[in-house]
C-alpha cells in the first residue's frame, strides 16, 4: 500500500464519508486527491467483511482510506486497530485510549492516527475519557497541552476535536488550535461542520498557526435519499480550501 500520500504535502485536507465504492472514487477525483475518504468499521458485521470491503475502497482511491469508528464509538476501537494493522491505510480514527494500540499494530509512523478528545466546557481543557471503559467512568478533564503531549507519547499524529457542534464551542476550539500550533501537532475539527461554517472553522485553525488541518465534513453533505456524499459539495469545499490557502 502507498504510505507516502500527496496529502502529506497539504496544509489542508478534507475528510468525508463514502456511501459506496463509486461514491468514494468520485469524491477522490472531485477533491483532486486532497481528501481522506472515511469508511466506518461500525457498518460491518464482521472483521473479515470489513477487511475485504475496505481493501476494495483503498484500491479505488490510491489508499486515501480513513478507517472510522462511527460517531466516535469506543466499542469499535479494537476493530479499527486490527483493520489498520492489515490494511495499512493513510488515516486511522481512534479514541484517546486506542492511539497507542493502533500505532503499535501499524508498525510504522507514516499513517495518520488521530486521538479523540471532547469539549469540556472550559477553554484550554478537554475530556480525554473517550475509551470504552473510561467513557463510562467519571470524566477525565486535562489541559489541552497535556492531552497533546500524551498523544505524542502514544504515537498519535493529531487531535480529533469531537463533537464540536459546529461553532457552538468556538472558544474551546480556538484554544485547542492554539495548543496544536504551540506543539506542532495536527488538528482534526469534527462535528456539525457544514458548507456555511466550514470556512470560519478552518480559518481559525490556520490563523492559529496549525501546520495541518483535516476538517471532517460528514452528515451535512450526505444526500439523505442515497446515503452518499454529494460530489458538488466536495467540489465546493475544495474551492473554499484553495481560497483559504491563497
């Protein structure tokens, strides 16, 4: 599998979901390769079924595959790590406590592995108790700089800040972006991002000095009838990205 993707050279890269293999191919072409295409482990009944299907997806999009949990579901953490070990995708979504397992099973440092942290209600602090057991226990709230340092210890590549609710937690998001810039860590804003708030959300991270931003734009650009991501919306997002980077 290709592990030196073009998107490593990009400061800004989209992450959107595919509703089918053809949809994945169309997304990748419409985004001119500046995209990671999400396929959710939660949608499969077995490891083998997911492995076979995701291998097909990867072949169609130059391995720009993003293995997803499914709404940050911590119950999928182990399955995501196991799939990543075999598929060697370009991108892996993980809960905070699953990052080290994914990195160890991947056996290399190139694949992007994010770690999910959530808003705490206080700018500068985040919730890291996003794992299968920790999410059921008392919340673990830590300074964002500490959370990033822990992710770096575990071999993580980026902070996945979820659920953002669009701009509803903008002060917290801005603090996360500033911390990512301080520690030269990548940022993946996720949750409630749409065509209307996309530019502002990305601009906040770019202005903070984040070296790489991977915004996840999911349900807002998915056609409810077909379950597929709208290709015209992907083109619009790409155009916005190009404008922001000028």
